[in-house]
């Protein structure tokens, strides 16, 4: 090995002391909060983290419904509605009822829903008994129909005028009489009485007997509200007595005064 080269003396170097204060200012380190073994820098926390740390819990109280109070409220509302409807009906009954045929009678009370109702009667057949005795001297009877209209119990009869409908000295007739009887549409029942007479200018009129057995004529009660009022009658009672006859007629529900 060759000769060594002497090295000059080296000036000592001063030790480097970290400037922690300056470094702290440079990197923005602020006061810290120590949680366990973790040091959290408040100034460096994200906005979400800061919000999380400062958030307080929100508690919601759920109240169970009171069934008793609910039922009371429902009942009170129902009663109020009924009172309102009742007041309207009392003050303006026509608002809650209808009159389909515009005859002034509400449907619930109207036995005939197609206008002004009535009963029509048509007499189609009249025949005497050849061996009968109707007038003095053996003449034929002077015939008229005596028709009455009453209540559903066949009381309070009102009889229709017949003087213009007397058929004199007849032995047989077809389609010999008809008319219609107007009945108030709020009258729920009626009765039609049908008798046939021989008019006698010099004495009492004789009733002609078309009903086998007794009596000598029919009464027809009708429950109009239940749809009754249509009937056909044919009775041949000839031979039972000297005033016996054969008669046919039909009663039907009809509209009066052209109502439909």
C-alpha cells in the first residue's frame, strides 16, 4: 500500500434543531383532541366529520291512537250528517224524493207510476134468458150498469151516473158500455161494485142476476199499491131465476186524461 495522504482538520458541524413551532405553522397543525390513542386535528377534519361530531340525536314520539275517541268521533260525524239530511228533508222533501210521472205524487206514494191513474171498465156481453120474465107483458129489459167506486174495504161508495146509458128493450148486446174512473194516485186501494139493472119507469128497478148463487152482483177490492186492478169477469147465470142473465166485463188499470 502506498504512502498515506494526510487529511486536514474538519470544522465541527452544529447540530440541527427542528423548528417545531415553524413547522407547525407551515403544515397548519392546530390544537388537537386526543380520543383514545388517536389524535384528531380539528382544523383538518372534513365537513362531514365535523357535522357528525356536532350532531345531536332527534327522538320522535309515536302516540298510539285512542280507539274510544275514534269511535266517538265517527258516531258524532254520523249523527251530524243524519241531522243535516233530516233537516233538508223536512224543509225540502221534494229534493229527496222523485215524481217520475210528474203528477204531483211522489213515487213512494204513487200507486200508478205512468201518469194520472184510474180504473176502466168495459162491458162486452149481455144476454137474457129466453124464459126469463123481466117486464110486465113479457118485454125485454131496459138495461143499465150501476157502477160504484169506494175505498179498499168497499165502503163509501160513489156511484156513477147511468141515466144516459140506459139500453131499452134489449135481449142481447156486445161491447155495450165503457168508462174510466179517476182514482187519486196516493189512494193505495179501491173497490169497484158492479150491478146490472132493469130500469122501470113505473116502479122499482129490478136487479138482474148474473152471479150464480148469491149475491146477485160483485164487488172487486183492489190493492192498487201492490199492482192489482186488472180482472176479467164472465158469468152465465141464465136459468137460475126469471131475472137471470149472462154478463161479461173487464176492469183494468189505465192512465186518465191522456197521461201515459
